[in-house]
């Protein structure tokens, strides 16, 4: 498993999209920070700053990045017949999928640590530095880590679908975009409609942000249902992906 994960990381180095997404995120963070900093004085705490900046990243930007990287990676392996060689070695479909998932988790953590660093620097060089202390920074880091762990889990159905369609990137990207934007738009009103839309209330719950949960009208029982939905869909996606790999003629 360790060698398989190492091999996956080496393949990821060839993908330039992650670097492009980092540059895009920097641009987004600075533009949004400029709007917040030069905007209304009611945004006068560092928590206001990172909450605003994280909202779009958590619901839209990070899922899109993870989706595109995952689809591209899996599609290339079908296109270049790498999966055929993997079956010859042999490597079990379960180990193959788990190694992919671990790599996407690491990418997500690296991305969110980068986001954390940039927002901290923005806070230090703006009026929000007077509000920054160890407790607030530690809480912010905790939220970033929780976000980075949960998001690949709720994006995983897109990876499973890519395997089911044998790496057809056109269909997979279309379904991925529909899933993410459907969750983003309808998830504001209909929380729990997809695992992705359920993930943010769970993140707020795990970060002890009861005030935000109250504003969203989310109860503790709802959090349990959201968590159950995320876990069940993830396990079903994992199962379907493994079974598809076992039956496919490559």
C-alpha cells in the first residue's frame, strides 16, 4: 500500500492543474480580502474575514479542484492502459481505490494548509491583526483541517462514477459540475440534499460553531442524519468502484 501511494504521488507531480488551482485561489483570496477589508466596518474581526473567505472555498472551489484532479488522474490511467498493467501485477481494486483516496486526502490537506497560511498573512497585514490571537488562529487551523478531511469523502462519488464509465472524462466532468453546483445552489435551502451539501453543517458542528448552526436552522438530530448520509454514500461509492474494476475488461 505504501509503494502504491508513493507511485500515485509521483504521478500527481505531472499534473499542472494543481499549481494552476493554487494560483487561482491566491487571486480569489486577495480579491475577496480587498472587498472585505475596504468594505463595511461590521466585518471587523478576523473570524469574519476567514468565515467569508472559507465559505466559497469549502462549498465550491475545493470540491471543483478535487473533482477535476481526480477525474483527470483516473481518466489518464484508462487512456494510457495503466489499469491493465495494474491488473497484471496484480493489485487489488480495493487497494487501488484506497491509494487514490489517500492521495486526494493529502492533496486536500496541503491545499487547505496553503489557504490557512495565505489568510493568516492577509490578516496580519490588515486591520484584522488586532483581533488575532493564538486561540482564534488555532480554531481557524482546526476548521481548515476538518474541511480538508471531509471534502474528499463527499467528492468521492464523482471518482466512483469515473470508474463506472471507464474514465470517460467528458461525462464525468459534466456529472461532477452538476453535482457540485446542484449542491452549492440548492444546498443553501435544502441542506442534506447531497453529501456535499451536508458537509458544511457537519464541519460547523465539529468546530463547535453552534451560532452558525442555529442561523442555518440545523439541529443535532439533523447532524446525525447528515453524517449517516455522507458515510453511507461514501461506502456505496467505494463498493461500486471496486465491483466495477473487478468486472471491467481493460
